[in-house]
C-alpha cells in the first residue's frame, strides 16, 4: 500500500475510554494517521474545518451537538470526508444509526457494552480493518450516480423494455438478495419500488449485528408498499412479504415436516465469509428449494459473500441480477459474479426493482 496516500483520521467521542480504544486500534494501521480527537460535535466541526480529515470515527450520542447534526453539517462543509459511526449497541442506538447512514455515513461499528479494554480494542480493530482497506483502495467513496441503462447478456439497453430470457413458465417464485455496506440506504430505495402484490416472497441478507436488522425491517416496512419483517424461526413462507435475516444469525429456507410447506429456519450456524448472516448460506437453500424458479440479486457491499451461492443458483437455472458499479457504495459483492459471467442483468439501483418484477411476471424466453 506504499503507493496509497495516508488517510488522516479524526476521532469524535465524548468518552475518554472509547477515544482510547479507537486511537490504539487505528495505530495498528500504517496507512492511517490520527490527526486529532474531539469530545463533542462542535469541537469536531471546528477541527474538521482546520485539519480537513479524510476519515471521521464518529460517536452519535454526545452533548452540545450530536453526531447526526455533525453529519448534516459535514455534507455541506466537508462532503469528501468519510464517516464511520461508532454506535451504541441498543435498540435506540440502532434506530439512530440507520438515520446516520441516511445522512451519508459510510458504515458503522457497534460500541462494546462489556469486556476489557484490550479485548474491545482488538474487536474494534478486526471490525474496522476491511472498511479501512476498502477506503484505502478507493481513496474516497464515490457518490451515487444514477443511470438509465441496463446490461443484459453484455448488451446495453438505453431504455430497457421487456427482453425474453426464459420461457414464461419459468417465472420466479422467490427473490433472494445479498447486500452489505451501503445496504440500508439502497434497500430503502429498492423496497419503496416493490409493489405490495408482487406475488412472491423476498429474502434479504443484510450484513448487520442483532437489533440493527429489526430496526431496519421496521423502517423499511414503514416506507414501502410491501410488508417487511425480521424473519423468525419456523414461520411459514408467504408471498408478498420481505424477510430480513436477523443480525447475528443465519437464515435459510427449509421444508416443513409434516405438510411439506416451505418455512424459514433461523440458526446459530457458524459465520461464512466472516458474515453472520451470510448471503451464501441463504442462496444455497434458495437454489435447493426453488431451483430455476428463483431470482438472485447481489448488491452493494464489501467482500465476496454471495458469489458461491449465486454460482449454485445459476447452475440450478436461477436468474441473477447485479447492481452496477456506478451506484454501488462499494463494488465488492457484485464484482466477482459479474466478472465470472454468471450475471444475467446488471442494473443501476433505481432500476433493480423493475428488473426483479420482470423476473416474477415472466422470464421472457429467447437469448
């Protein structure tokens, strides 16, 4: 990484202990230079104006000026700065964190509620490492740019209309989505464009810890047409419902016994790709139970979770949609499926809902 410019970091937190945890953790990364600390939002804005940090590690709940107001001001005064929120691991903390992501925060890390300082420092270092590496590679997270083109089978469709890809009898009976960094904001835009009567269940793995997925489900349910909920173990799968995998758990589709109905299983199986929930874990079950009658969607996020599961879905006849690079906060998760040629449709964020609806209405034949 010698050819990468060092990122200048400002730590903003009213807790001396948390400032110490963050500062010592960031000290382990040679490409990060901590240029200052701030005890509240007002000091943070003053130091941001003079020091011009590339990165802020920002507490949300602070006296005098909280992190949400800091984010609103930074959008106007220092829009190029990247913000990672250090958030309280509570139900209210989850709600506020989602608002911080809407205001432009890149990602978040839950604050530890227990444990020794050394343990919390190492945990924070492990959690922030992939975020920092992503930022260093890209130097700066690019803004979302809306486009009106869709790529199908390497052809660019300027004003996309129906294109026959599958026999009409192969219309999808389920949609499975994998998403990570940038996901809450992207899902807000996606779900608001999904009709209430889409006619199939939609399963979502969003990389998040416990409590945060429940808050996300509640927010999405309040803003869209279709019903959105955090999945519960053993519930019968129903059409016109979006099921979000609970944070810190794995979610898959399984057959009930007796009755042979499809149900959701929420398990405590180990992480995959360092993710729990994992898109690969979900996608394998979708491939098994829905086969060619499924749509797989891979969207913005770090890492490669979802690729192996999408390969299996594709082998079983599923149709695969990927978010394009220009509208992805991080073009990590969609990149490999696109590069290895298993993706049928590459679409910008504002057209993904439309492309999903095409696959459940009919799966247009002809290639």
